[in-house]
C-alpha cells in the first residue's frame, strides 16, 4: 500500500511509487538457476523488462488511466 486514502490509489503518484518499487526489486534480483537459491554462482539477473499496457476497452474508455504514464516514466 503506497497511499493512505482509498481515493488516491488510482493517482499518478501512487503508480509512480509502485513502479519505483518494482524497478528496485528487479535490480536486486539475482537467482541461481541450478540451486534454486540466492547464490554467487550461475546467477540469473534481470536485464530487460517487457511491459504490456492496456485500458478497459470495449464500450468503456480505450485510453489508459492517469497513473499509466507516470508508472512508465518511473520504470524508464
């Protein structure tokens, strides 16, 4: 939970904080493929991240919400 009020959960600020948290976790990941442990040999690290962004669509809005742009900027 990044913000205290429920009305602020869909805000660009909350999306930016969540995206920064994801970016930090991706940078910190180092996982051994063979041991299934965090170790210093045979390390697999994250060096690319593919993002799919979608809106509600259908009869509703086809543009993403207000937090999508700030979340993408925080990940870039």
